[in-house]
C-alpha cells in the first residue's frame, strides 16, 4: 500500500509544477511580412503556431500582418517563434519581427 501513497504524492507534485509553469505565460506580437492571403497564409501560420510546443494560443490577422502569440517562456522563446515562422513553407515566404507597441495597437 505504501507504493500507492507514493504515486499519489507524485501526482500532487506534478499538479503543483503545472501551476507554476502556467504562471510563466507571456504574450508577444509579431509583424509578419510575406503573407498574400487570409486562408493560405494567415490561417496556415496560425495553425502551425498553435501546434508548436510551448504555444498556448496564436492568432494571426492577415489585414494587420500581425500575430499575437501566448507562449510558455520555459518551453520556447520570442526568438524561437520568430525563427519558426520564418521556416514555414520552406523558409522562403514569411519573415517575422517583433511588433512595436504602437503597431500592435492599431
């Protein structure tokens, strides 16, 4: 029976760790150049970002050429996200850069 108790203790520790990691979410806005359409470009980038490890949510707005990404800073970084976007579609189409505060509020 003592092994069952140890398993329960492990699960509790895991839950606490998950809560700590959730507190490390950050949001970044990135300008994306090279998009030519809503469905083929913006939705594709959004879909790929949403599936990337460490990304909690992603929204790409074609008309603003802007991606807003919420990510876990313990699992990925702003620089990694910029590089990831640049590598979509063979790395020849899209370029991402951090949006200035004024540009991300338009």
